[in-house]
C-alpha cells in the first residue's frame, strides 16, 4: 500500500475549504472594517468642514459684494451732494451749467450718471441735463418724489417712469430761499446691474436685488429655476428676525428704523455679519437652493445670491465619488489578497497536517512495536510448553526407532508421538499467527469496524498473559451494535494499550478485567474495568501526557495512553478515567455515532 500517496494533503477537502473561507473572511473584516470606519469618519468630518467652508466662502463674497454695492450707491449720493453744496441752487437752474456738470460727472465716472435734474418742492423739474425731453417734467405724483422730499438723501427703487425703461434715481435735498429743492440724478441701470452680476459662481450661482415688494431691482436670474415671489418675500422676514436676534444681544433695539429695520451705517459698524443670513430653499420644481442674502439701502433692498445645492457642493460630490471609486477598487483588491493569503496559509496548514499525520503514524507504529515486544514475552512462555512437548516426543520417537518399529506396540506409540507433535505444532502456529496478524495490520484507512469482534480479537492476543498472571477476563458485549467507521489498526491499538495497562497493573496480584460495550444515544461506549491497585490522584492529571509512565525503567515508553487519546480525540470521541486507589480503575472510551453505520 502506498501510504505516502494516501496521506498527500488535499486542500480541496471541505474542512480546508471552510478554513480558507474563515481566514479570508477574518482578513477581509480586519482590513475593510477599519478602512470603512476611518473613511466614514473622515468623509463625515470632511462633509461638515466642506459645508462650513462653502457657506463661509459664499457669505464672505456676498458681504464684500454688498459693501461694493453700498459704496457705489453712497458714492453717487456723495457726488451729487458735493455738487449741490459746491454751487447751490442758482447756477444749477441754468441748463447749460447743469449740462456742463453732467459731462464732468460722466467723464469722471464712465457715464454712470445718465442725467441730472433740479426739482422744486412742488415736483416740477426746473432744469434738466440729459438725453431725454424732461425739461418741464412734473414729478409731483411720482412715488420717489414724495419719499425723497421728506429726506436729506434718497435712493429710489428701480422703475420705468416717463422714459419707459428701467432706471433708478439718487437725490439730495437742500433748502434755499425758504424753499426745498432736490438735485436728482439717474444712474445707468446697465452699469449698476453689471456690478451685481459680477457675483457669479459655478454654473448656477447668480446674484440679484429685490425690494420689499418682491420686485427685481436688477435683471432676474436667467436659466436656473427660480423661487416663487412669496418665497423671496419671506426672505425679508427671515433676515429681519436674524437682525433682531443679533441686536437683542447688544441691547440696541432702539436703533431700529421705523417699520423697516436697521440703518446701513449701524449694520456696518455694529453688526458686520448680522446683515447677512443663509437659508436653504426648494423651488416648485424640487430643486434645492442655497441662498445667501444681505440687506442694502437702509434695509429696503435685499442682495440675494442663490445657487443650486448640487452645483455648490459639486467639488464635495466629486471627492466623495473619487473616494467611492477608490473603495470600489480597493475592496475587490483586499478580497482577492485575503483569499490569496488564506490559500497560502491553508496550504501550509495542510502540509503541516500531512507531516503531523505521518509523525502520528510513526508514533503509533512505534507504540505498536513496543506492544508487540511485550506480547512476545508472554507468547514465548506459551510457545515454550508445546515446543518442550514436541522435543520430548521427538526424543521418544528416536528411542522407538532404535528398538525398531516392527512391533505393533512401538508402531502405535510412534503414531501417537507424531500426532502429539502435529497438535503442538498447530498450537504454535495459531499463537504466532495471531501475533503476526496484529503486527502486519498497518492500514490506517477508515473502514467499517465491528467493535465487539475487535475487542474479542485483542482479548485473544492477551489471553496467554492473562492466564499466566492469574487474571480472569469477563465481557458484557451488547449485541447488534452499529458498525463503526474508523481505522481498524488505530482502534486495535487503543484497546490493546488500555487492556495491556490493566494486565500490567494486576500482573503480580491477579484480579478481574471486565470489558463492556453498549450504545448510549448517539455514542458507543467501551469500558475496561480492572481490580488493580488504582491510580493515585496526583497522577490522574498527567495520565495522557506523552512519555509519562509509572512503570519501571525499560518496561514502558509512556506513549501508550497518549496515542490512545490522540486517536480517539481525532475521531471526535473522548476517554474518561475513573480510579480509586486499592479498588481498581475503569477506562471509558466514547465514540460518536456520527461515524457509525447501523
């Protein structure tokens, strides 16, 4: 039989396949779980940081843009206020002089000023310089005039007016000769609009200005979905709530403007960020927007920057997508590497199992040879008796031959001696056959074993020793036990070692060995009980340790019970020992019926 071929490791065995999967799964979990956890924490923190950075960046841009627009409006008011203070009403009542001053302003400010006009307290335009025929225009019914005449400086909303296209007016008031006069200027709408539209970010980020009626003071945002008018109007209330909340912390509610809000000067001085607020809105089409807004023109205008959420966080989404792609490629790589490593580990384990199995076989064979040696000593005594008889009969036959075998009596005696020699020869043959049969059984393959027959065979091998040691052997073998799927050689080795230990224990004093077999549920129990001296409690814990023995030097190897334990444990069974000093010892071998066929 080719033992090496039989024991060649097979990593395709289900046990090795399960082990490979478990190792790979462990490696995958150890590698991927921390990666997922760390990546999740980093992405979560990055998402929060990116959100704050996006909002902070947009807020900073809107605040700077608000300051630029405020500066633009205040500068235009300052320009005509300076003009009014420098020359007074009288020179400005003359058209030629007014046109001259308009040209100076246009040259200095790139034609931001469209026209100039001097208006009396009745709303009649006394003097006009500009491209339109508005010399005698009557503004008494115009809303901007009604509001401007009550203030020292005024900026109107954007309206169409007499000229029919969008514009707005800046005006300053001065009293002369007991009458109020307004110097007004029209600001180029295109120039003002471009100043606002400079705030454009990404594909959908756009800026515009609304008044309190929800009317656009610059061009309406094009292309991107818009919010409803009511949603825009709600922004004013949202902003005023934010301003009141900020003001309450500074105890400055007395600086509220009548019915509207805070003056721009107050916002700039005390609440540099209080005039700005951020909200998220959803359009009727379901598009999500970030809206950053800031008040302008004494809280009458709202500078609004809006951008689609998807556009605002496009960089964040790209980063998350890249992370997902890296993970998408990393996870299969980790899985492949895990199975590669697991395969190598399992191959190594299989090789070690193979080498261990070979070593176990060698140990078992060594133990078996030791057992054979011990058996041989007993068998030598058994063979000695028939051999002595055979020698004696052979001598008697020689004596008969010297006398002659012609007589009937000598011939009968001669035939009797031959029969005796044949009988004793067959007896020797049976004894040596049993010993050789035990010695030659080296096949470790799993096969069907009838446990009762195996026990009886081992007892027959030990029968000579038990007789010479004055040991009585009793058996209580349950009938119709299932056939056990096991190695015949290994099972024979187990029970030979246990029974030999029992014989050794009672070799000098004699006694009784009782062997019992029975089925217990899903197990087979084989019990070997002796009436020997028993095992001290101090030795019980080391009973199955390799090379531990209580026998004299040269008599025992200390491997017998260790080999038994290894064989039974490999089958999924157990060995239990009960012993009382002075009363005897019982070994219980329990074998699982999962390996049995009934």
